[in-house]
């Protein structure tokens, strides 16, 4: 069996070149890597740049996945860093999963989602309301007693 194809979905505050060493190391070990430039992270001088969004990026990721899975019958590992986790969460449909395709007698599919230092959203949630540090440094949805790093304890000591 050949190595799976890796779809790398990058973070929003890096240039694609930041991932060059990672991509080269994976390819040296025989993993084909597809690392698209996401529309919302490029072309800042284009007149339609302001209309590009997470949805635009997710659509592009899904289009690439459809080509890899449906046309080329690749087994795909989706590797997501930072903002790329949002893109992957939105852009990987269930019908492209390896198990879904196998149950229909089809080859290829997404067999693993790998989030590294990435955002993961529950279905139907938006990033702006899905936790994180908020005013007064409260973390919504966290377990009772949880405090963010550096948050002051009630007695005034550091958390």
C-alpha cells in the first residue's frame, strides 16, 4: 500500500513557507503533501479580497479533497494547524470519510483528522462564541474551578 496523501491546512498568521521544512520532511519519507494557499490568506491586493472568508477557505479545501478522494482515490490524512482546524472542521464532509466510502464500495477517503495546536469547533458553533478568554478573563464552557494560565486567584496569588 502506498503512503497516504497529507492535506496540510495552515494557520492564518504564517506564510506557506513556514511549513517548508515540515513538507520536505514528510515528502522525503514518501508522503505526498498537498498544501494549498487559502484564499483568505492571500491576494490582499485583489479587489475581492474582503469577500474571502472561512467559508471560502473551507470550500477550497473541500474541492481539493473531492479531487484527491473521488478522482484520484487517495487515502487522505488532513493535517490542520491553528486556523487550519477551522478550515478542516468546515471543509471535510462525512461523505468523503474513508469509512463512509468503504461502506458504499468506494476506494479512498479521509481516514484521519490531525489537529495540532488547532481550533476544533462543535457542529453549529462559531469561533467567536466557542470559548476562549473573554472579558474579565472568564473561560466559558470550562470545567468548574478552571482558570486560564496567569489568571489571579481569589486570594490575589497567581493562578
